[in-house]
C-alpha cells in the first residue's frame, strides 16, 4: 500500500485546486469558414463570423452555419486570396442599441487599398440578413502600404466607437506616423456615432485628448501603436486591453483604464519595452509600456500577437479574470493575470487571428484556416492510479527520464503543466504506444501530464519530479 507524506498530499491538493489545463474544442459543425478574422455576438445566442474577403456569416448556438450570408460586400472590399495579405474585411461591431436600431459597423480595406469604416443596417423583415445597400460611410483614411491596417472595432462602456489603426505599414514606421498626432495612423480612435458634427457622420467626444485642437487629430484616443490588430474591454472592470504586433522581437499587450486618455505606447521609439529607434522621441517617462510581452525573435516560433479578452464567463470559474492572447505563427495561447504575469499555455496548432465572446461571455478563438474553437478548462481534479491504469508513467517519481506507456491506443501528443497551469513541455505527432522523454530540465515538484491518443481521448496523470 502506498503512503503519502503530508507535504506531498498538500501539493496534490494545490494541484487539484489551482492548476488549469487549457484546451480548445472545435465549435463549428457541418462546414468551415473562408479565412475568418473576427467573431462577434449581437446580444443573442448567434455568433457572427467575419470572412476576410467581405462576407459575414451567422453561426448558431449549436455550431451550425446559416447557409445565406448575413452580409456580402465582396464587391467593395479588397479581396486578397493569400492569408498573408493583411487587407480585406477586418472588423465588426454591433451598436449597443442594436436590438432597437439594427445598426452595425464594419472596418474594411476598399478596392483602392484604403481604410473605410461604415455603418450598415439589418433587414427589417429578417434578422439573419443585412441590407447591403444601407451603407453609411463613417470615417476613412489612406493606407500608404498594404500591411499594418489594424481593423478592430468595439464600442466602449461609454457608448463610443473605438477603432484600431495601424501605423501605415512597411517596416519600422518609416514615416514616423505612430508618433505624429496630426495623423490617424498608429492610433486608437474614439468617435461618437450617435451624433454628427463638422460635416462628418460622427462627432468628437468632448473628453478626447485632442478635442478642439486645430492641429492634432481630434479622433485620437491613444497613440504610439504599431499594429493593434485586436483589442477589447473587460466587461467587469472596463479596462482596455490591446494586443500590438511587434516589429520582429517583441509582442506586446497593453492595458489601460477605460478613462485613461492620450496615452503614448511608444512605437517607433520602443518595441515593447526595448528601444527601437529613439531618435527625436519624447522622454521615456512620458510613455506607457506594456502590461506584458513575449519574444517573437528568431527561433522563438512566434511572430504576431492576437489580442483577446479577459474571461468573464461562468462555465470555467478557475479562468475568471485571466486575459487571453495568442500567437498567429506558433499557435500558442497565453494568459495574463491581474499582476501582469504572462503564462505560456502551450501550442494548439491553429493560426489564431481573433478571439470572440458569446452572449454568456464564454470565450472562442478563431483559426484563419476556417474553424472556430471554444476555450475550455480541461483540468482533471483528483486523478489517481486507479482512474488511469491504462496509462503509466515509469518511473514515478522520476529524476532524469520518464517513459509513457499506453495499454490501449497510440500516443499522439504530450503536454506537461506545472501547478500554476503553465505548459513546461509539449510534443506532438508522436504516433507510438510507448515513448520516453527527458525531464532533467524540470524543477522538483508535482506536474500534470496530459496525453492525447489517436482516438482523441485525453488521459491525465500526476508526475512527481524529484
């Protein structure tokens, strides 16, 4: 009979109570999407999926896809065929009073290669179809290059529309546009779409940092951004989170209170917290540096951050308050806690280009290859030998090497997480019944080992490293 020391028992309890193993489950059924880049809800159980070529489709609560598109504006959207082309239909936001006025807003690159933000209306007779002829242009601005278009849209807790604008493209911000407050590029914009002023189909909120200026762009809310591809508001605290894509070495995640106007995030002077081109830059003390960042330098496998959401759903209590982000190239998911600590949750194989929430604040992540996945907490509490007798770790406890032996099935993927839920080892496409790995780099302690079989079954065991 095994005996367990009080210290080991305490660690087991900590593991059961606090460790999270993040997993993704495919949600769409009966088909896939063509280069999806955004996911929104309109205050009901439908999910609206934005396809880059200029189409918005509806996905029902059971994952099925409505055959007729909600909106098709392919003819007026620059329609790239390559997933590497950053142009197209990029963002969607529903008016806070959508249930009554039927207004929604899209951000797209038009056939001239420039940014256009417009309002459309739902068909009065059919809630699953929009009127493509209802376009009301809101704001537009020129794009000097093909890349760094931003494109994300969101209504803030104040009811104003926020627009993410990239620095205009190329590399290194050659026009120093992000720091130039007379331009709309490299900024987060904030406008009032419920009022008009100055001959525009929008007005400037009176508390915008440059409101009333005769030189600076009054639409600016924040600046010094390179390519703020996705941003969101925390539905509980109203904090604003921005995932800003780095030049080549640092991916940054910014956080600010919703009322903090006029913050300068430092690009092109700094890439994340690292100096990039500080010639002619403002004092370092006037800049706002990232809440969290991770490396995208050569060899990291990372390349481009996709900003997400703070989880506020009810289905996975252990995930409450964690901000989720992802990387397009490595397929990794990251979480950031309330102290700014970033945790690598491991790679999940997707090219993650967006996150989205449903009406219940449950979280989804979008793969540009065509599928929508639901994020789940797959923690297994109280795993013991009797529950997993078809899966063995030998030896356990272990010091240098450990063998994985599966009685039935074939081992495909392995992940090892520490008691905080951080993935410390992962390996894919193993395709063997028995497999051995070195654990000499792991610190002494308790880990959760997750093995996925060829049939898709997940088996989990505790591993003690001495």
